[in-house]
C-alpha cells in the first residue's frame, strides 16, 4: 500500500509534462529510477508470506517473480489508459502490504483445519479474486463511498496494518523462523545485522541528496546483504537449478474459497481504494492536472478500475493484490518528468525482471535479519501514516473513544487470537484479522456514536457539568 498519507505535495516545475514524450534514453533512465524506488515495496510482501507460511524456496521465488510481473502489467494499464481503464497519470502499481494479514489469516484457517500450505494459498488467492470486483464497483461511486470512510476509519485501519505487521518485522530481526528452529533466534549476530541495516537507512534517509533518500532502503538492504555474504550467511546454491526464463503458471496453487475470509479482504480492498484516491490525487497535482471536476473524477474511476483488474489477474497467477503506489511521486519531484509515456518503460522493466526467476531466488537468499531491519522501518512508517491520517480527524472526546476502542479491539485480536476461541467458527474466522475487527469497530462507531451537536441540549448540559 501507499507509504504516505493524503497530504497534498508541493507543486513542481515539470521538465516533461503528462502528454509529452521524452527521448528513449531519457525515458529509460527515469523509468529505472522509478523501478529502484518501488522494488523493495513490491518484493517484500511475497517474501514475508513465504517466510510466515514456510514455503519452499522455489514457491517463494515464484511469488516474488509474479509480484514483479503483475505490478508491471498493472503499471502499464494504469498509465496507458485503455478505454475506461487507467488514470492516464504516471502512477505505478505494486503489491500491497495491507493484504498480508488477511492472506495469513485465511491461510491459517485452512492449515488449522488440516489443509496443506498450497491449498491455503489457493483459498487466499481465491477469496482475493472474489472480492477484487468490489474495487470495480467502488470506482463507479467513489465520490459517495468516501463519505463513509472518514479519517477516523481509514487512519485506524492504516495504523492497524502497520502495528500488526511489526510483529512479522520483529521476527525477521531475530533471524526468522529458521533461526527459531536452529536456536539462533535473537543472537547478537542477527540483532547486529538488523541494527546496521536500520542505521544505514536512517543515515541515507537524512542526507541532503533527494535521490539517496529515495534509495535509502535499497542501500540499507544491499549493505545488509554484503555483510551477510561476508559472514557466510547467504546461500546462492539454488541459483544453479533455476531456468533463465520462466512464464507464470495460472492457478499454480489452485483457487479455493472460504466465506469467513471475505470480510477482512473486502474491508482491506475498500480502505486500499481510499488510499489509492489520495495517491492518485497527489500524482495529478504533481503532473499539473486538475484535482477536481469531471475529468479528475474519471481519472479516479479509471485508476481504481485498473487496481481491480490487476488484482484479479494477480489472484489468478498467484500474487497478492496490487494497489497504486506513492513512491513514484518522489521520483516525479526529483526528475521533473511527469510523462505517462514513461509508465510503459517502468511496466516493461518490471515485466522483464519478473520473467527472470533468478531475481526471486536472490531475494529469497537475503538474510532475514537484514530484511527485518528494513521492514521494521517500513511497517513503522505505515503505522505513522495512519497516525498522520488520524490527525486530520476532529479533536474531541468522541474521536478519542472511537480510536481507542477500535485500536484496542484490533490489536487485542491480533496479539491474543484465542480470545475468539469460543465464538462460532464463521464469526471467529471473520474477526481473526485485527484489521477487520478494528476497522469494523471504527466504521460502526463513527456512524453510531453521536457528535456533540447531535446530543439534545439537556443531555449536553449534563455532560458539560460532569
């Protein structure tokens, strides 16, 4: 998901506008910068899923390759604007962090019932495909749906996404599940490597060069990988057995369905759509385009439609849902190039990388502690984005109570899942995702708890006297 809130970017002087076509070499150089800025965001969700579900190395590599491929196709759809599909802006797509908890919850339900990990992934992708059309529906009525999803609701959900994922990041900091198995979890070696990655990212994210700031996560991971190789903690043996080129196989994990998994996926799709609207608005502003009026509304509808189509395609190929990324906005500011033509180069590069399975194997070989250090910051930024959205909500006792109850319910379910053990199976599995539980609480309370101006005068006076 987008790593920023809904704040409007500063205006930028464009060297190449939305409808202009830069020279081939210039477009390729700008596209490479976009790919570098979004690469880590694309590959991290499949790596986390592979680690959490204990997938074989080849399956994790497949998830990484498919994520890159689908992100490339989605970017082309988004920037090319084929009929009603796409925003026509230089807006890129990538796999969303927001769907990691719903996927793990759905897969965990299947595995708890005795199913295998491939069956579990098939169910998760099946539910993803079944609920993705919700974005297509929302694209037709986004101007109305946004009224329900106030900063209280979206901020709470985004904060919960980041907070619940921090547990995954901390596990990787300690060395991951493999380290737990061999007794090295939390060793000085793992903690030290994670700390070096964190410090490297912080140093480069604070430097004056905007380009280095944008590449800080990649530089941090590269430093972590080099140290891991020097310590002998990286295994490249799997590279020998991978083909030079591989075509993704539709329904590799099958397609299943579990009704109890629908609510977490559907809710996450809706919130992801609201976030995408914010990102598309920012990109339009940076590109010198209108951010209101009929033309802008059509851009939003086309952008969400592209999100829905690429997410459905991803589910069929074995990829977690994709969404509009915000990382490209920084590249537009840096380069001054807002041409949608560059999007075809970005998409093409991602597709080419996705067709090379060696990329997935290299990512799989990454030291878990190094990945943990990077994701600790990345997921913390997601939580911070949620706090930033919440800061746009009215400051009142009502707001504080809604946020407190929603965060408490969501985190409580995430940290103590057995809390729901006595509920009926359908309800238990539906609420097993902290995002769904907290999000539903925020949505219901925000529409039920009265505002101060809605309370009768006599009751309001009594409350003021308390």
